C-alpha cells in the first residue's frame, strides 16, 4: 500500500511539475500589460464634401475631388485581459485636396481572437479631429475607424500589426 501511495504521489508531482511548466510557457505569449503601436498608412478618400453657409441664402454643399491622405498614428494602451485592450491614440493626417491637416485623438478599443503570439483582432477608434496649423476656417470634427487586422510576432516582445479599416472623418471647413 505504501508503494502504491508513493507511486501515486510521485506521479501526481510529475504531472503538477509539467503543468506548471506548460502554464509558465503559455503565459510568455499572453497579451498583458502596456503596449505601443505605431502605424503609418495611406487613406483612400472616397467622398469629400464642403458645406458653405452664406448668410441670408442658406447652406450649400459642394462635391470636392476625392484623393488620398497619409496618416501616422501612435497608440499607447493596456491589456485589460489577454483578449481585450484599451488605449489612447494620437495621429496626424495630411489631406491634399483641399490642403489641410488634422490631429485625431482617439480611444482605441481592441479585441483579440486568441492570446497566441499570432492572432487576428478587431478594433474601433473614436474621437475628435483637432485643428492643426493656421487654417483659420477649420473647426474640429469627428474621427471613427473600424476594422480588422492581424498581429504577428517577429521576435520576443516585438510584434508587427497589419490592418484594414473603414475610416470616417468629418471636419468642418467654413
């Protein structure tokens, strides 16, 4: 009986030891703590309108030529769980027609499909577009981005993200 108890005890210690090692190994790939994402992107502008108010006559809307815009965005955030993170993002967007720049400040919400080092994710960015430069006719607007992406590990602690999104930016130029 003592031998059987000893074998069961050693066997259970062996299982416990393996389980602890596996748990420690899987924890190293979890999405935990603070993170930084720096993105550079190209925005395809599909529709651009300019509303103009003329006193006594009302508001007129003019269609503008759609073009492209460049953007840079930095997001600093924190993983609330391995599957969910919140962050604050600040960006810079350069539009060419009409020529103006915006500074979107957004709340970044991300949901990761798994806590593996390579995983797809969904994201939503919402916040104001702030006047940038000396464009006196610019008033703040709204920035909303919703999309999906993929995070993949390049080396320990270093990841690349690639995403595609629908971006809605509203600015008032009067």
